[in-house]
């Protein structure tokens, strides 16, 4: 990959000592890129990406990456800048998945999906994903605080906005399947707007799989049977996962919780066991919502709602409009 000027973002000529555009000296990496890479979260603060985005502060760290708050010098608006943890930068599969997130978001524009701003690769070949900066909290964090949500005033409105975002992904000229719908990937803004996040494993329906045999990409407790069995995925896989998410919101738990280190019991349950009726766990769950959840969780994809749009209409009409 060609070297990039860290000052202005122009691609450098081979062997150049100075940038032909701004005249900045070329800061070339040493032979050991692992030593050159930042290791502490503070090391990124002050970096300027593409002569546009300045990293200002550390926000949070997850299982594979860190998120920073930056500022877009073109607009003055805040931006969320996502980077991989240093120890994962040598893992080609994880880097490829990170790049996939940028590619997946590039052609997606919808009010219920986090807005993509830019994708940047620096002179060390380190990728940066730059998105709109969101205030609020994840649905996962809210469920940790509250346990369960009110069916009529919270579960259905949140689910319907998430379904709008999913319907957009599924309706693209090259439809995308999110493949990791769960509360942690649904963001709740203070104004009530719901945003889908983390499209790092979203794939074209029917696209070649990056996953090796025996591996599962996604989150077991929210994963569809066909995903567990490594079958071809369609939008019906996301319908199953949003059904699990609605179950969690309404009942305060998932239908098949993990009880072991391997999670094999969860995979078996998704594929073979009927889910519990939400009304048996939370007695105030309305009949139409319980029916919608159970239909989402049918083992065979053809038995679920035909689309996220159909599921939303069912919920909004309290079961009066069905397909």
C-alpha cells in the first residue's frame, strides 16, 4: 500500500522524502511496524486524519477496538473515530472485517443507521472508521439498568425503528444482512431516534463467506439457526435476531441463555428447541407482541415474517395487518 502524507493526506510518490503537495517531511515507518503502532489509548489524541478529522479524546474501549471523539474541521461537528486494538492489527481476518464495516456503510444512508463519514488508512496501513458521533446509550446498557422495558411504550417503538433500518439494508440493490442484531448494536438517542450500529459483519445476501468452517460470526444468544448451521443467510436471519431482541426487551432475558463456556447448549436450543412463550415469563406482554416474537423465532426461515416491513406493520396494527 502506498504511503500517505500525515499532514495533508496526499498519496506520496515512491521513495519521496517530502510531500509534493504540502512539503511536509515523510515520516516513514521503521522495519518493525508493531513497535511503531500506538499502544496506549492516549497515543491517538491529537492525530489528524486526511487533513480533516482531529482526534480529541478517548471515549470507550470494547472487545476489539477503541472509540475516540474527534472533530470534523470541515463542518465543526463531532465525529466518532473507531480503531482496532493494537494486538488485533496483525489479525488479517479482524482487519478485513473492520474494512468490511467501512465498505458496508459507504453506500448506506438512513436515519435509523449510524451515518458513515469516512474511512482512512494511515501510513502504517492502520484503518480508521469515522462515523457520526452519537449521544445517548445502547439498548444493551438500558436493559442492564432496567431489566425489562414496557411493551407498548418502549419495546414496540424501539423495535419498529430498528426494523426500518433493517428494511433499508435488505432493500438495497445489493441487499445486506446485518448478521449481528442484538441490544448492544442498537443505539438509543436522547431525542428518541434509534440507530443500528456495527455493520462489521454485514454481508451481501448470498455473498461468499469470509468465515472458516466451524467458526460462527455473530452473537450466539441472538443468532438464527441457519447462521449457526452455516447455511446461506437471507434477511430472515435478521428477523430471527430482532425477535430475540424483542423477547429480551419484553421479558428481561433471552429465550436461550448461555450456561457454559462453549455455549453449545444455546446453539442446540436455537436449532431444535421451541422458545418459551414470552407471556409465561412476563404476564403483561400483549398477545400480539408475543405472537410476533414467536413467529420471528420459527426455526425455518420461510415460517417467519416475510420481511421487516411486514413485521413492523403487524406490530403497529397490534396484529390486525398480517402480511
